């Protein structure tokens, strides 16, 4: 046996003994070398199959795997130069490790998409699979060359939102799951649903030494309706067809340039339950967890060949959507049309109603701003869907999208990165720039507020340091806490080495606290946060889910007591007392002088109370329809 002979030589060499060459030949003399080829990319995993079952008597059977995500079986003892069996598309990422059980013959495979799968050793059927957050990139991607400049690939941050139907967070733009949308269950720490938005070929190069790695597709935007029945995605796919999409060049390892194009597509999905769902013709293996979403409409290059989508929003009722393009310098309104057959079967179709070019006076604001990139909310609908807000740099425009009428415009000192409407009972705009968080009234104008309550305020987060940046902000919606104007914000400090996450009470202009215990909703965690999601609200307690750039999902909860942790990775939050928490105290009232730039800075303080504006009576809450009517008459 080769291994016994090698072991004899190694032990003799280790002990300084002499080996009789007549009884034990040198391993180089008895080793038979054989080379077989199938993998186009480097092989990452090798394992011998057990001498049992289907491979009884075939002690030379070997399995291999690599970047192609194909499990290949070789029967080397039969002098075969080709693989004897394939299992394709094992995972979204390449195969990293393989393990064969010598007793049961089962094959366990670990892929770079953070999945562990078990296959039957005889018929290669998949027995089970478990997948976590796909955090590992599949491979290093080539360098993009555009406009005579070389730069790295920026696909935007990881996107996370809560699914109203399942209650699980929805993850998109994960490094290890390109072109996929995952439904993740924090309690079991596993993926419970998948949706393939942009299929692609795992093998993207012929010669790794010369050809560049073609970048994988990316789901850059996702929007879900309030009831979860409608979903819209925007994805980008690289193609060698230079007649479509925006042209780029990929630079290979030796400097060779390959002309490529990036095609942007918008896709509309409708959720169908088990009763009304059409039979799925695709073949699924055991362990697959496809979600019940049906692709009803799709359009390539929705903003023209050169246009990329930099923002996406859907109205709460799921009937209208808006996309914004920096290259086309316009936004488009999309509408859903539902028709019914004589038998009562619904047919859904989306179409573009109209395109609105950037109004005069705003033409260069969007193209010159540095914030029109994936992961930022530059368009938003009001809570009742009657008003649409579109950001152009430092300006916010309010539209009646049913008639394409410009209602009002607001200004900010810096370029706006995120924009949200608060709840239906709290008609305010939540805006963030690079380092500021501001609350403005949609009734305001250019430097002058027309709102009677004088509740506008802003906070400068640079008090945490010169490099402090607002990375994410999310309102609480129309729940118990959302109705009171609560929202969560994350601030990256020390160039993303640490992040401060806090829940802010809009009316009190400070960090919120639990009503009974007085515990502050304030955390300090390591790393940069990409997205926030409100997971649960019970009374005055809240649980947030935060996902970092290195794909760690953290549970941030206060006021909610549970028997066990809901996540395998707990957040390393800092325990602070009330005197250590920053109080977002507004220093002065809103300046009502027109055309005067206002910047209200707030420094973290140990103690203090926000200045309160007292009125003689309480104004009734106003709805979005009132906004439309009021602004159209202004």
C-alpha cells in the first residue's frame, strides 16, 4: 500500500533508521501519477469515497469541488479520464470542504455561501441542508475601468427589511448569495426562504491567469408592500453583449481589458398562497425553500441603456412604485393593473405610467451629488400613498403622483442620503445627511416653515467625532411606538470601527427609554452597521435587528424579556446609565427667517432636557390627503 510504504519511510527518517531498499521501495519509485482535468477554476476540496455501497471495490473513487459549485466524482482505478458523475449547482458559492463518512457513505459539503449539505453516497440525493448568512464573497472580482478611471466594485450595503407575511427579516445583496433574496429566521439562525432574482453562470473565466473574474449579479434595491403581497427588485447583471446596458471594461490580472456591459432590470413579484399558486414546473431538490412569489412583470433598462436605478420606493398599498435614475436625470412612476378572468383568476401586470424629467433649477443637483448610490432612500411615499417625495441633492420635492404635479420643495444644508415619511398620525419628514438627522414639516418652504407647531429640529452627529456618519435610519411604522414618532438611527464612528445605535423620540427630541424601568434604548457595537430592522415592539420595549458590513446579525433589545436568545450571535452592546447616554437636546428654536441657512448642533451631554415648545392647545393629527390639498393651494 502506498500510504503504508510512505509511513515506513517517514518513521525511519524521523528516528534516524536505515530502510532496506530491497524490502521497502522508495515512494517515488512505486507511486503512479495520473492527471485528469475537468475543473475550469482551482480545485478547493478533495476527498476519497468509502469502499462501500455504490463504490464497493472502487478504492480509487475521489470527489472534488471548486469555484464552479459542482461536485465531481472520479473513478481513477478504472482508468477513466472523465468524471463518472456530477452534482451541479450545489450552492450559491463555491465548494470549500468535503467530507465522506466511512460508515454510512454520506457526503457532507460546505460551500462559501455558508451552507452545509448532506448527500446520499449511492444516488447523490440531497438529504438535508442548513444555511446561515452568506457572508463570504465567492471570489475576487476584476477591476472596472470606466471614463478612463479604475475603481473598485461598489454594490452597495446589505439590504434588510421585515417581511409582513412571515415576520422574518429579508436580506438582499449578501456577498455570498449574489442575485438572491433570503428570508432569515433569527431564532433558528438559518435561511428559511430563498428567491432567485438574477441567475448567473458560476464559471466566468476560461484562464484564471489572464481572464478577469466577471462580477456577480447584485440585487441593489428591494421594496415590499405593507401587506407583503407585492415585491419589487432591481438587479444588475454583467454581460458580454455590449449592445445592451452601460459599457464598462474589466481589467484582467495581466492588464488586459475586456469590454463588458451592465444591464439593469426591474422585476415585479406577486405573492401567491398555496391555493391560488400555479404549479411550479421547476425541479427542486430536498432542502430547497423557494418562496411563493411569482414574477409577473419584468423590464430591462427601465431608465434607458445608460440609466441605472439609484432609488426605489413602493406605496404602502402596493399599487404604485417610483424609481429614480441619476444618469437619466428623471424618475418614473409604475402602476399595477389587476384584471380578472371569467373564472375569477387574477392577472397582475405592472407598467410605466409616465416619466418626469428633473424640474428646472434642480437639473444638476442629482448628477453632482455624492449620495445617489445603492442603499440610500432618495424617494418615499407618504403613509397613505398620496404624496411622493423625491430628493435632488440637498433639495426635497413633493409631488402629487396621480397628476404629476409638483406641490412643494424643501431645502437642506447638505445632500440628503435617507428620506422617510413618519406615520399617518405624524405628518413629518425624517431626513438624514452624511452627519445630520433632521425632522422637517412637508408644509415648510425654502428656509421658512409654515407648520403651526414649530416642531422642526435637527441634530449634528459629528459630536461623536469628525468621522461620524449616519449609516442607517428606520421609522417604527404605524405601531404603538411608531404612532408616537419613534425612529432608530445608526451612526458609524472611527471610520466604521464602532457604531452607535439609538432609538429617538421625535416629540421629546432625545433617546427613548422604557417607560417602567427607564432603560435607555442606546447601544454601542463593534463594526459598521449596514441596515436596521424593527423586529418586535411590546409595550414600550423594542427589539432591533442590525446587520453589519461583515454580515453579523445582532439583536438589540431593551424592555423585552425572553427565555433564550433569538440569535446565535449576541450583540456586544455597552451597558450605560442614563448619565452616560447622549441627550439630543435642540439648542434653539427653528429660525423662521426666510433664506437663512440653519444648522442646529447638538453635543452629547450627561444631563439635560430638550427645550419644549408649548402651545395653548393640541392640534389634531393631519393625514397625507390634507397635505396634498393644502400644498396644492399654497
